[in-house]
C-alpha cells in the first residue's frame, strides 16, 4: 500500500519465545486446552492488522479476525454478504441499468467491539479513505442514508464489487482512524491503531508483539472473543497467531507434533507434504484460484554504483544493461522446465503455467502454452542471433557486458529449490546467476526505505507469488502494469515491478475500464495479459493452490483462493 508504520517493539524475551515456538510447544498446556485455544502458525510473520498498510496475505489474515468488509468471496469464488444484507445486482435494484452506481444496504444492529454502533458514516469514511489510497478513478461520489451507502461512478462500471469487498478493503471505524489518517502520511500516524483496530468481526486483539531480528521477523498475536459480534457462533476462548520460522515447521506443528490447529501458506515440497499427511493428524486444504508463482525481470539498472538511483526508473533514462534486450528475456523463459518444477516441488499443490491469469477459463489466454515445453536449444539459438557470445567460461558477453543476474526471492525451501533449478538451466544457456533470499517479512515489508523489498528491486530477477486479481475481477492486476504505476524515488510502493511502459497497453486499459461484462471485456483482458507475458517482462511459472492445513478436530474451515484463507473463521469450531 502507501505507508509502512515504524515497528520498534522488539524485546528479548519475546524474541526468544517466538523464535523457539516451533520446537517447544507454548500453546497447548492443560489450562489452554480447557479454554479451547485456537493456535495458528504463519511462517510469514504478520506485522500489522490494518489491511490498508498490509505487506501481504499474512497481515490480511491477522486482520480478518477483527475487521469485516461488506462482502467476502467464499470457497466457490462467490460473493457472500458480511456487513451487507445482500449482494447488489441489476435484478434486485442495487445496481441500475446504466451501471453508474451501486447501493449497499447495511445490516441493522451491528456493534463495534467497543460497544458503539456501526454507522453509515463509518462506511462512507472507509470508502472515501480507500479511494484516497488506491485512487478509485471510477468513483465520482459516495452518499450515505441511514442504512445504505450509494457509490456513484463517473460512468458505467462493468464490475462494481471492488470497494469494501473482500479483506483487501474492510470497513474501519471512523472514530478510531479519522484523527490519525492524513492524505499525505496515510496511516503513518496511526501507530497502535494499526495493530489494534476496533472491529465488528468475531474477535478482538488483546496483544500484538513483533520482534525484528537482523534476518527474521517474528510475531505473537493474541485475540479474545468480541462479545458484540453480530453473527451467532461459538467462538474459541482465545486465538493465538504465531508468526515466523519456515513453512516446513509450520506444517509439522499441525500434521506431526499436533501443537498447532492451523498452518497457513504451506509452500513446501511435494514429498514432505506427502510424508506429513501420513501421520494422520491433519488435513491439507488446497484452493486453486488465481495464485501464480512468477518471475519479474527488472528493466532498470540495479547497479550498486548508482547509489540511490539503483532501479529508479528516472523517466525511462536508466535502462538495464541487458534485460531491455527481448532476446535475453525470452531465452530466460525458454530455458525453464515448468513441468519438472511442478512435479518435483509442488505435487498436487501446483501446476505448470504459462499464464498470469490461469482462471476462470473465460479469462485464460490460449496463446501461451508453448512455454510448457522446455526449449534449451532454442534459447541458445536466440542468444546467438542477438550477438551474445559465450566466453571462455561459457558465460555470454556482448559489447563488454556479461550476462550475470542477481535473482532474489523470499526465504522458503521450495523457492530456494526453484532458484537452484533455474540457476542450472540458465547456466546451460550461458547466463550466470547469483542467488539471494530474504526473510519474507522483510522481502514483502512495505516500508519505502526497505532496500531489500520487492518494490525497490535491487536485483535483476525476483520471484514471488501474486494473485492476478482481487476476487474474480482482473482490474487490479491489469492496472498494476500501467506506465503510471512504475515505482520510483517519487513513490517506491507502486506495483509495476518491472518498470515496464507500453502505450498500447495503457490505451487498452482505458477501453477495458469502460467495457461492460461480457465477451468484449474478456477479450480485452486476454489481449492485455498477452502483451505483458509475451514481452517476457514477467514470466509465469506455477499456478499454485493456496495450501494450508488444519488439525482433524478443527471443523468448518472453508479455504478460498479468492479471499483470505480464514474469511469464515467465525464458523470454525473444534469437534470434541
């Protein structure tokens, strides 16, 4: 998002306790068992509970126990009401025939966790705030009446379910955030409020501790039931989220040792996952939606000698010494054996993919399937024709420039194995690769001064997984690759990571933005997607399932790939 708050909450006792929680059970003593404590492990440590300053799904999941949107996406990718009474449509009158507005009706009698009523002013405030952060170009005005809010658009909108839908955009309490939020500083002045938001959800935050080490961030979050929650449920007496460590140990905590009830984002190798399932203590829950593991190629120069101008776009005047060569970018993709990565590293949790939008089928391009076959010799031929000549050590050179890349990603065993495979394949075609991995909380940490994050991109290639769109709407993904979204020293936290500028793409996006739902709009999505992928500025690798695990006694879990995993945590319960 826009601003990362300053966390200075590390204390030695917490660091020791959280760093060791994978090997020493600290959440399953007799007293806590009697209290029916729900223990959740996240190897990517949550560091904030305000989605509007979140650095990733880890933070959204931490917030989902507290905050609620007007509607969620369920495990079938369908919109279901949460704070709203129903989903507005043209048929029920919530959306007019001209599609120029949407009207949401809010449930009556909903209280915040501090006992004050949820009001339409809270909804209007959050809508306005959301648009000030994400620049809702389509939103003209927001108007509230006693139990409803109408969002007016500048013109017809094909997909109006964006603002205040899913945990990317929940409702905040106006009384808590109106004083500290400013347009220039964003949530930077909100301090503790970002850790302890007042919410309407099933739980409230009791304690939120973060320990920042040199190479790892850990966190320990404790929740208690919100006595004012508006949906009938049987909450756990306490919920504990422990963040940090690694994906393998979080999986073992549920499926082998039984010290945790739930483990999130299990990006672990297929054989380990199969072995852990053999213990019979946990259930693996994969959810395929739009999650794609992919590479991003840096089109700007990350040379350390440039100092603060490293990877700065500089209005197009800081080109990369060789990533601007189409032949190099395409060769990097041709050399990859995606099927082998899927088979050896992901198993049932991943499929080889040539597309950044792998679902739903109507939005999936049929034009890129050639990448499913590794083409090493074709990659070599392409580089030969482009004038990149192998040196004595086999590494190609041209005009004094060697094909040497720094390839970075988050610390995770599957990602490190993927790096090693690509390093070997690229070496085979004459490209030297240095590997770097960074703790996930730092790598995805959105402090603009963080020089090791995905936005600053002080490398040639980086890898992570990203949802191509929020819910089932591809607009947020497509909008990320506009020329206006290129990160730079003016704003490091924009999402056009490659620093790619294409006038045709920008023009097509304006057509897409105004196109109604239907075949014409779907065709625009595929055209825009193919412009990016076929220019090889991003390289899809694996269509990933969001894989998590829960103990066999934990029921009601309905993991979705379209929203946060614990979107329905109010329905979770333990089978006695």
